C-alpha cells in the first residue's frame, strides 16, 4: 500500500497530531503509575479519547504499579488478550476481568 503524497502543511499537521497523541498516552500512563487514575477510569476515558483508545493493552498494563513486562505477559495470557490488542478492542469480559483485578 503506497503512502499518499502529502503537502508540507499536511505533513506538519499529521506530525503534530501524532505528537499530541503520544503526549496524551504518556500522561495517562504516568497517571496510572502515580495512582492518580485507576484502570476503570482509563477504560472509560478510552470510549471518548481516541489517543487512549489506540494505546496497546500491554503498554497500559505495564504502566500499572507493580506490573512489569513479565507480569503483563502473564496477565495477557490469563485473560486471553492478544499482544497486539488495543484498548478499544477489549471485549466486555476482558474489561470486566481487568477492572476486577486492578480497580
């Protein structure tokens, strides 16, 4: 699939949009880390915030306190969540299981 030809203005807008999305995801991950947000709040936020909805679940789990790479991988297997799954793609059973576990 060929990338569309963008004007310099369109390219600058796309870069700015991507930067804002990365910053938003970093803010949410930091809020989880310092416990100013909990997982259920992030999942609710994902319904209205495109940047959060496109965050990978494994990245979200690794942002939780006391959850590292290995624990996140175990949790992903336990709840049958694919490694490539994004927050938006979580099913209701998976969401419920994660909220019950982490609040």
